[in-house]
């Protein structure tokens, strides 16, 4: 293989929480330059693509495995992935209860026009994986596994 066409990826630590209850710490590899702006790809962008499987380097394995994103209930991020628009958008404190019984409190960033500013408008417009900031912890939550969302 010719290395001159190879693009080095950025290694990012995450922990997956899967539908069968497993917790898998490991790493994903993101494109350092994406699109016209040349900014680093976020894992949220990667998860919300149409591709069902993505490579994941689990800490307990020697090589990469392909994970079916439909089996991810939530995942913790080692570093925040807030966008510029989220940084200036309205923050709403929420409590989220998942089907596995886990409850999480944190902040969602509601980046919607004022006429569509309700929490329900936001929740009905987001991608499959939503961003939740819980103080020092940042999460991506699979909206297919959300039972309730309550505004606090």
C-alpha cells in the first residue's frame, strides 16, 4: 500500500454502553480535516451518517472490531464535541430516562429559531445521536433508547 495517499486519523477515547448491558472502553479514529472548513470530524457526525457499522478499537482486544451503531444506547466522550452554534445557543437543563432504567441530568443545546424554541421542537428535529453535557461528562445518546425527557 502506498503511504503517500494515507490520511492520518485522530485517535479519540470513548466508552460505549451497549443494548445488552456491556460497557466497552476504547478508541475511534476521526478524520482530522473534513469539508471545506478543514475542521476535525466529530464522532457525532460520524455516528449520524447512514453507515451502520464503524471501526472501534476496544481496549480488551488486539485489533479493531466493527460495531453496529444500532446497538449503542449511549457513549461517553473523553473530550467535548460542542459546535460553535451550540456554544451560543440556548441551554436547557433536562433529565433523560433511558429504557435500560438509567437517568441522566444535563444540558442540551437548543439551536432552533425562536418560533420553534420548545424542547419538543428540538427533540423532534435532532439526529439519531443527541449531545448531552453533564458537567465534566459529555455524552452521545441514541434517541431510539430514550423513554422520557423532562425539562428541569
